[in-house]
C-alpha cells in the first residue's frame, strides 16, 4: 500500500510510477491500495492508518518522502505493527544518527572514482514519465542534450553505471538490520 503526496501532483505521479515499475518486477507482491498523504506527516498518518485498518495483513508501506514516512511510521507505531522491515527502517533512518546511514565520502565520484556508492538507488529521470497523465505544453520540445543522450546511448550508460555503483538496492534489507 502507499501513502502518497497530493492528488494529481506531478512529483507524486512520478514517484508512484517508479514504485509501480519496481513492484511489477516482483510478482509475489500485491499492491493493496493507496491514499493521498498531502506531503504532510499528519495527513500521511491518517492515510496510513486508514489503509492499515482496511488491509491488516500489510507487509510494507510505500511512502513518497520523509514527511509521508514520518506519518506512516506514526500510524504503524499506533497499530503496534513491528515487521522486520519497519523496525530496520526506523533503526536506520529515524533512530540512528545520520552519519551512520550515509557516508558522504562514498557518494563522491571525485574522492572515490572506482568504488563510489550513492548509498541509495539512483535512476536518471525519464522525461516522458514526468508527463504521466498530463499533456505536454503546446510547443514543448525535449532538451537537446537529453535527445542526444538517448540517441547516442549515453543515457543508458548512465543508468547502468548508477545500477553498478548502487550497493544498497531499494528492496534490500537495511545494512543495520542484523
């Protein structure tokens, strides 16, 4: 299930589309439902609580940003849902100091050209996905560099480079989850 942002918001639609693509790669995952969280902890808590009451056998919640995560975690704590992935998320991102879940020197391709690691799965933007459910403005043209990168294969090389260097995949368990 998902606690999202604002209805018809382009950022929310892009994030939802990305999450839907990942879910589609795992046929064992059933997407139960979603409600808007309006990008706020309060609304996201209400949305997550409503979803949890509707789908009590939930094994995971997709959230769209830190504020929606905060609201979802509050709803989970209120429901006393302590699944391993939720506990690991709380330990990694909420209870642990920031320096324990990200190492800024690993992010730098300058300081670590061979073994840089963004410590989160990076995926370059696909411009067409930014226009999901919305018509492009009249006269819209793709940026020249984007078209060039699509045509000469450099866009796909960057996608593959990010995949190769992202050591922690989106659906992997937290490195802190013993």
